[in-house]
C-alpha cells in the first residue's frame, strides 16, 4: 500500500479508525472482565491524544483514571496492528502523564506541563517508529516532521480537553517503556 494514492491512504486510515471505534465500544460495553457497564457507552477513539497545554493540564492530572486504557485483553491478538499501536500509545502517554503529575517528579504547573509535553511527544514518536516498522500504510501525521507532525496529531485529537468518560475507571496498565523526564528541556 505504500505506493497507493493519498486517497487510498486516507481511506485506509479511516477504516482503521472505524474498526478501533467498534472495538472500543464493545470493550466498554462489556467491560475489561466481561462485566456490563450501565448504560452502554459509545465514544470516539481517544487517539491521538491532544497536546498538553495550560488549558487542559488540570484535566490531564486530575481525571487521568477516567480516560480509557486499552489492556491487551481488549485488543485483537492478530491483525489490526494499527489499533494495538494506537492503544499502546494511549496507555503509554496516560501512564507517563501520571508520572508527570505526581508531586515530587515535577514542581509547579510549568514543569508539569513541560514533563507532560515531553511524555506526549515521546509516546507519539514511538507510535510513529512502530508504524514505520510495519508493512502497512503509516498514520498520516507520522509522515510529517517536526512541528508539522505535532500539529497534525493535535488537529486530529478527539478529546482536546481530556474530559473523563463518565462512570469509567481505568484499569492500571504499567507502561511497557520507561519514560524519564528531562527538566533541562523546559
């Protein structure tokens, strides 16, 4: 598919996003352990996550456990690689946001914001690396460089204010990678 037109790539990404939405709806309806959540919840995918900002920093830190996580048990074991990569990116960024928001790691809103932005960029950079490691079309934002890449992800973020999902409590999913915040980049 690498040789396909932009229209083919857009359609393919749209198909993957639709599949991701369906899986999320099923997962949240059934719950992580097969429990029913009342009432059934429908949501847009939480990928890509929005850029951390002073406007959404409080929600990032306060409502982290109210935004969806994607345990391996809720994702297809084969095929749908894009969905697994996107879910993993969300899991990483949420775990790393939690690390940034804990008092003692970063002090004050400016440092917490710097840490969260670094976590966000690192998670999405790893997502793009993983996208390029496949034989399928890569996410369109990954094809961009520098600020254009970050702006692309920001424009596509379905939950820019980081609102929690009503009645949902996220399972604890430890990150599969270690994130170390570098305060010198602030």
